[in-house]
C-alpha cells in the first residue's frame, strides 16, 4: 500500500518528437507526452494505462531516466532527475530507479551467461566485492525471482520467455532500486506463464520495499496489481485515482469505454455500459483535435468539449478527471 | 443443425532437422452452420496450424499426415491447388492477425478489394471498383470512395484490418476462419472490429472459426469453445459451460489465470508448454497438472462426453460429472 510520502513528482512534463516531414516548411511534432503532472507515493503500485499513442511508454522512459523531457521536471526525493537535457550525474539516483521492458530478448545480452549478466550489475552497484560475494548475491537474486542455481550457467536462448523476464527483474533488483518501472513486462508471454511473472513482481515488491510504475494496456492486470491508476489518452492523463474507486465508478468517458471494451474487465464483472461501446479510432497525436482530445469518440461530448480543453481537476475526493461533463452524464 | 465442416482425426506434422513436430495430433470436431467456434490455446497449442490446414495453407516443412477435412461433405485434403483456388476466398475465407503482410503495399486498397471480387467472377478488377467501395462501406470505413484510392500505409491498423475483412467477405463465404484477427489492435479498436465481424457473419449467414489466445474475448463472442493444448483438444463445450464450469484442469488453470482478483496472488499454471517433438507420454498436460496420477502419465486420455461437453481427462468418467 502507498504511504503519504511522495517519492517521485512530475511537473508539467512535455515530450514532443519532431517529424522529419514538414508541410510547407512547417515543423510537425508528435505530442507524445503533453503536459503531465503526477505524484507517485512511496510503496504504491501505480498503473499507467492507455492504448498505442497514449504516451504511456514515453512517460515511463522519462521517469526511468532514459529520455529527457522537453519541458517540465521529474523530481525524485527532492532532486531533479534531469539537468535540462541531460540525466543527472548523481549515480545513486540512477541506481534507485530501474526499468524492465516488454521484450527480454532485446534487453538481455544473448552472448552473456545469466551469471555474468547479474554479476556485471552487482559489480556496478557495489565496488570491490570479492568473487564469492558477487556469486552469493547473484544466487540470492535468482532465488528471489523464483529461479535456481542451474540457471546461472545458462544463456538467454536456453530460457523460456517467462524465465528471461525473471532474469530481467533480478538484474534490476541488483541495483537495489526504490522505484521499478515495468513496461508491458508480461504482454508477450502466454497467459499461463504471465501469472508466474506477476507473482514474482508482487513478491519482490514486498521484499525490496519497491514503488512500482506498472505500464499496461490490460485492464484486468490493472485491477489485480495496482493501488492507483492513471489513464492516458493522446499524451494526457485523463483520469487518476484509486484503482478500486475508478473501476467501480469510472468518471472519464474514455475510462468507461476502455472498461466496456475490455474482455478481461468484463470477466471480472465490474463496469460495463453499452452507451460507451467503442467507436472510432484515436486521432493522430501530431494534430490532436481542438478542445477535448477525446471529443471525436466521446458519446457525451457537447459544445464546450469542442472548444475548451478540460483541465485535470479533482471532481470527487481523490478523483482527478479531465472532462467537462463527467458528472453530468453517466 | 447442419454440419458445415467435419474434421476427422487430423494430423499435421512439421518435419524439422531435429525431429517431427506434431503440431496437430489427431484432432476431430464439427462446425455447425451459423455458429462461431472459438479455438483457444497458447503458443504451440496447434491452433493456428489447424486453421491453416482447414484453409489449405499448410506448406513444407508442414505436412498433413492423416485424417480428413470434410467441407459440405467434400474432403478438402483431396483437392489440387487449382481446385483450392476456386474455393479459397470464395467459399472459405481467412483473416489473419497482421494486415501488413497480407495487403500489397504498392496497390490501393480499393484495387485489392476489387481484385478479390474479380478472382472469382472473372473480368478485370476495374469492373469491380464500385463493388469494392460498397464492400468498404460494409466494413464501415468512413468516406469509402476516398479511402479506396489510399495505399495501405495511409490507413491505421484498425482500418487495414477492416480492409482485409472486406476482402474476406467479398464473395460471401460460407466459412470464415479468423486467426487472431484483432490481437494486434488496441482493445477499443478490437471491440469494434469484433462486433463488425460478428454482424457480417450473421448478415451473410456464414459460420466462423475464431482462433485466439484470448480466452476472455472468446467467452464473449463464441457459441462453443475448443481448448487446445500441445496439439490436442482438451475440452470442447459451449461458452457457457467453459465460463461457468470448466472441467479440464488446463481449461480451469487458463481461466483462473485471467480471472483477476483484486490484490491477490494470481493463480498460475506451473511449468511451461512441453516440446512437441517429444511430448510427454500419457496426458500431455500431466507434468503441469495438480491432479495428475499414475494413469495420467501412462495412458493418453481420450475425448469423452462429460456433462454436456467433450473432455480429455482421466479425472472424469463418460457421461457423469466426475470420477
């Protein structure tokens, strides 16, 4: 569960990617993350949810220290993660935030034995350890992610997808991090294996006292794992709140649409409202619609929604929503 | 109900350098007219190979080793490639996951839809451009006349999948095989495309085989669901039965691992999918099954009628509830 202690604060973060193609010399940008503010508290698991083009992965990379924002600040325990365009030189800071990605085949070195992959990380984190101490730490890491010593002498190609993802978790843990960004880490795995990896994540969260940013498109996973949810649409957070409260009574029409469309969510039997059956496709993040960005697909959009961009505001206690009409129509 | 497709003892093997992969191993089932049969399974279950076999698309090193596929009484396995060309795209259509690999990047989508009509009606694609626009309208592509002159790269993923769908339905097929048609799409887009597929199926009076790893999706759309594991059918029953009272331990495990509970450890199936080159003796699921006993490791369980559906598991006795 989360505490009140904020550990990561995002202040008006923006990231635009320039497109090489400009019409009549006009520069075009993909507005991947467009003015996002968010506070993440110690010990909580926050789910960043959205579909392709929502900016969730870009935001995850910014939080992980892998991508400097164009504007805004990312503050970890009072320290700026970036100095302008460059990642802070503070090494401790870099260790404390770790990321795991969807595809372990691209994040693990295929030519390194699992032991060497872990040992390298352990040595980076701890100077001057003896070989025995490194080996001991590697063994503990593997045990904590549910693998055994036999795996140490294997190469990535000898492991299954689930095992590889566990190694990726173990390597992140070698840094003794406080925050773990998990970007679609089970999306490529078969469902029966998916649960194993998520259970490992739940275990190590307790053991290492982690704060987790869990990026996913699967509402079922959000329900099962997260304390807080931030729903993103076209570079913006459109709804933020306690997961339980958002699932019971989603306020933003897009959240309602996501829950209505998602088979895993309807299997759990939470929210479903045919008024919010999916329609249309997300517009291009290069040229988002005027007014509310969701207005092209929203079943309850009215005049104001086509004129004014609704700010993220606290519509009910601890419930933040960017919608002019969320409370008027359900 | 009349039977559209009758698959009997089908075996499809891949002959690889290091052994024979028994991707589909002695599979039998029937498809009824007008129904949506969902085939659920994880990677390596054989579900896609099965779909390809029904569409006559197995290519070396794959080989159909035995069995029959009777489509309206005719054995598809005896057809020559030229006979197949008359059936595929007309009586049997296929929709795959990745529209990018099935749409030609250098032709407009309208032309490609027209070509699909021309293939079975003769003449030239040019004659069918109005028909193509009509088909694009049928799959609810907004502004179809303008879209018809677009190239695939100008369309979104959801729209490309609609174009493929319009090609698949161009000749009013009796059987539509959809292999993970929406797995690459976002869930809101998926919801719309799936709804469209079901409506078109109904309109045309076709039958559909919907292949996917997404069991929750099948529970919503399929009349019956066939669960495959390591090349075999483990359970085949109505969506209602599978959702509310799955019998096979694998079906149960699969369902439990997606029936997410709040802040609770997820139920998982231990271990991983076995090698299809040397599958375990007896029941292929036995090494991962919490209920497996001596017999399961020795004797392969046959599919038997239990409680209104078919199950391949020694835990159950024919006809009864459990054993």
